[in-house]
C-alpha cells in the first residue's frame, strides 16, 4: 500500500492505475483486506501530518526520514483532502460498493493536484 502512495505522489496516473491492477489488487481481494490496505494508507498520511507538526508519534517511524521532504512540500490541506478521500472510500466499501472500482476512484482522487494533472 505504501508503494501505491509513492507512485500516486511521484508517478503518472497510468503508472498508478497499472500498479493498482497488477500488484495491489491481487493482494487485497476481499473487503476486509482492502479495508486493512486503506488503513495502512491512512496511517501514512497521518504520519505526514505528524511530521509537519514536528511530532515523533509515528505509525511508520522507519519512514520518517524518507517522508520528511514529502511532508514539507505537501500543503496540509492536500494531506487532509487525501485523508478525507480515504475515509470516504472506507465508508463506501462498508456500503458494499465494488472494491476495485473504489480503489480506482481513490487513485484518481489522490492524484488530483499532483504534477500529472
């Protein structure tokens, strides 16, 4: 899941969608697995917010150095919008919406405002 976030942040939309189809979805097939993957992604953006605030209370402390520059260059509002998109995806997953379509839509939302768009 963290790789998906990296591709969404730094790569092209087509690369992110390809990674989703070829690498991510085969490992996260069931709703519960998708939900866990979304939680992992949510924790990443939570950590970015904590890094922006100077907190060391991180879920992924080993990633702090790598994510530090991303936290500095990403506006807080953009991180908050991404967290909101993930929470909305989790809510829709609970409402029995197709998991693959939800993840594709989430990638599009996460990619909004990035260099590609």
